[in-house]
C-alpha cells in the first residue's frame, strides 16, 4: 500500500471520462486549474478504486462549486449525521435551551418522614458526567442535601424513575449488536447518568500473582463488576470485557503484564432508567436517608397520587452541550438531541416525531423531505443516507444563520481539539479547518469549512462508502485536500 500519494496532474479530458464534474471558475488561471486537478488526482487515487467517493467543495461567498464528484448521490454519512441532528436541535430549541431534572413526591411529609414515593424526572439531560461536573453524582448529592434541608430523613415508599418524556426505546434503529457493550453505543433515554456507562480504571498488579484492581468512576448496586483478571510476568497485556445483552454483569478477563500502567475502559449499562433511579437510591442512603421501598420504572407503577415538587435543576445551555456532542462525536448526546427536539415540539420524544421535526427544519435549508434517510440521530445506523450536496446546504445555512458563531464553535478544529485534534498538524489547515468527522465500518466522512491563503472561505463535504482500507488511509486523502486548499492563493506565483 502506498505510504504517500503523488499529486498527478490529470487531464480535464480524463476527468470528464471518469464521470467527475469539474466546475469552471470565473478566472481561468493556471493556479485555479492546477488546484482543481490536484484535488481530482487525490479523489481518483487508485488505492480507492474499489470504493465510492462523494465530494462537494464550494465557495462560501458565492456558492459557486469548485469541485464535485457524485455530489448528489446518497451515502451512509456515519457521524456526519450529527450535522443534521445538531442543526435541527439548535434551530428548534435555541442555543439557550436547558434540560430540566426534578424530584417530585406523592403522599405527605410528617416528622422527618416522607410517607409516599419519590419520583426522579428529566427530559433527557445528558450532562451528569465529568465532562461538565467533578462527579456524575453531583446532582444526586444536591438532591440529598435539599431533602435533608427540609427535614426528610426517611422515605416510606419507592424511588420511581419517570422516563415518560421519551418513548421506551433505548437503542438506535439498525445499531450493530456487537458494539453495544462499548461507550459509543450507550443506551439513551430521558434519565441519563454518567452517559450511561461506567468508566473503569484497570490497574495491573505490581508483581506476578498480585490482584489486578478495578476502580469505577461511580459505584452503583445496579452494576456488578466481575474481576477475572490475572497479573503475569511473561506476556503483554491480553484484556477484554464482556456484558450480556440484557444484564449488567460486566466480566473482566485476561492477563495483565505486571507493573504496567493503568488504563480505562467504559462498558455500557443496560436500562438507563433503572441505572439512574437505583444509583439515586444508593446516594440518598449513603447520605443518611433511609428508604423502605424499592426502585421502579414509571411504566411499572400504578399509584396515581398527586405529585408535588421537592427539587428542580437546569442543565448547562444547549450551545455548551452541542460542543460536547460535535467535538467528541458523542452518540448519546445526538440521540438525545433528536428526541428532545421532538418532545419540545410535540410533547413526546419519539424517533418518529423526531424525523418529522428534522424534515421540517431541514426543508428550510433546501433539503426535500424524502430525498435522504434520517434513521437515527448519531450516525451509528447503516440505514442513514444523505448526499454531499445536502450536507453542504446545511453547513451553508448554519453559517449564514444568527447562530454562526455557536455553530462554528461546536465543530472540531484541525490540530486543536475534538476528533481532529491529531490531524493536519503542522500544515496550513491546522487551526483553520473546522469539520465534523464520521466513522463506521467501511464508511468515512468529513464535512465543514476551510479558508485559503487569501482569506476566501470554502464549505466541503467528503464521504466515502464501501472502502476496505483503514480510516487512516482515507485521512491521507481528505486532509491533503484541505491542506492544498489552505495553501491556495489565487494570485500566487
């Protein structure tokens, strides 16, 4: 496999024969023609002859297309799907939207005893994690403090997880089952704690025969960590963890080389509602509040007593959460954004409602309903389909909106942060290109903005499907194209 790609200047005639559209620019200079040919040579590199590229590069100022290849064809976008989701959420909810979480109760409070049930409700707040707080348990400890402040020391009832804001579906349509134990496939819902996974620090023993240590970021009686690890001298680390599809027994197995460094893994948790409510019960009891009853999902609860509020909490603003979504490519946040947009507009956060909200919102950018497939919010599904032209329309629409700065601030920056932090370093694209990445098996995407030497701004979308090479190989192509554009000057010698 080639380590480096030659910038072969292909003829315009060859490009025409290959089905590539090369747009004519107003100034037919050798510089602009050379730029187009260099870009074309990269996207027609023979190592990807088996795959399908979809490309659109256009001027942000004039809208004039610089280069296209299959720009109207539909591709699986991987996490470029988050462009559709996040643009919709910002348009529908507004950047200052806050998720709401609260504690309600039924019954009465007498002599320090709550004679009734305690209800934990949220409309999807995904931020109870160290991305926003020192501990994922900060809200639960706040709740405990507020209950004790009004004198409650005992609850003669149950803890009820109220997840009625969304439909009772915790996985995306078409998600691969073999990814479900890993953080990027965490189940979602209106009640979400620690992004619905446990960060476990694994520390090998110092010497062969010593016990390896598992240290979770939070301890919950809903999750059972089983340590079958051994520390040995003679091999490099061989490690794995497994979890049943329907249980929270997480088995750690393998051999760890003695004295090696600790590392972290993040297994997901089945049923976020019961994880949330069970851990809330654990924290309240640890803080000195006795609870007589058990933990239930509201769908299993039949008591219809009138509910009264005990405590309420608002999340950070949506514009701040959008950064966490786009820069890390956080799938759980994206699925939440889709459903809370539907909840906000219709009162119920179902994916069916979300698709209607997305279609209505994206039609404002010129996307015809039915001309693409929006099947989940994150891009994990292989049933999503969108074209480079459609992604560019959304990117142009958000760039020209009153949320331009918020939108640009949410995108990863080449060589600086997010999923682009290690790419395009020491090139003219570093701290210049801003783009959303995307990766699932045999699919890669990169869509965003880049500026040339003259300050001219371009919008682009690069999608590739059915490739059999590594993601690194696709990056050689896309990142080199952005470097070429970033180095381009209309008037250079």
